[in-house]
């Protein structure tokens, strides 16, 4: 039996999710927003398998322990990264959901500024 990791979203990651879906509704309609919300959710849910999986990239350039996972997976297209770190007791803290065009280092809070 494989271990299931506990995935928690920081308040800012939840806001990022909501903002992304709202923007998608405004620009592409409700149907596309539902599809993209599902794509984002699938990427987040993939982290239940742990931080060491195909597509995860260490982001030591941002801060030690920060990793990212692009939401494009399983034939789904996407334009966002899930930015996360490993937490205690087989946990994963999702810090942000950021668009490809964003400077990730600028938008990931410093370790002492994070609240989950």
C-alpha cells in the first residue's frame, strides 16, 4: 500500500485558485472555467502521491525546499504552476498557484511570512 501525503493549501493558494477560475470565466466562459478548475485540482491532487514524482522541479533558486509542478499533465493543457514545499508528517503545503508568465521568486512568500 502506498503512502498518501496530506496536501494543504495556504490561504494565498486558495485565493489564487479562485482568482484564476474567475478570470477564466470572464475571458473564456463558464464551461472552460470548469475544465480549467478540474485541471488545477488534478495537479494539486497529484501531490497526494508525494513530492518526488514526474514533473516536479526543485526551485532552490527561490528558496531551499521549494518545488513546483506544472498543471499541464495527462493530456491536459495549462498555464500555471503549483508551488509547494514538503511539510512534516508526510505533508505538502501548497503555497501558490502561479501563471507561467509570473516571476515565481517574486510571488512566493519568504518562509517566515507564510501562513497555512
